[in-house]
């Protein structure tokens, strides 16, 4: 699974960072990935970050 952040939607609310600080960081008012292929042990936190994003800017892709 690959994490995708739509930078056109992201407002840098940092809710993803609150849910999964190991995976996300915010700079320049936008979320960025700290690690591109996080271990499966972090998937629950990543799914929480996806749900918490007020702009729905984060998604998972099979690619």
C-alpha cells in the first residue's frame, strides 16, 4: 500500500501528525510523508489519520 497526499486539498491542519507522527509531518502548511512505505504495524494509525483529515486529502493506493 502506498500513502497518497493530495497537496491541492491539504491545508496543513496537522491532524494526520496527531494520529501518526511516525508517518506524517507538516511544513510549508502541507502534510508530507516521513516514510514512504511504513510498516504494516502502523496501518491502524494511518487509517485513523485518513479518517481525521478534514479535507480528505490522504488516501491509500495499491500502486
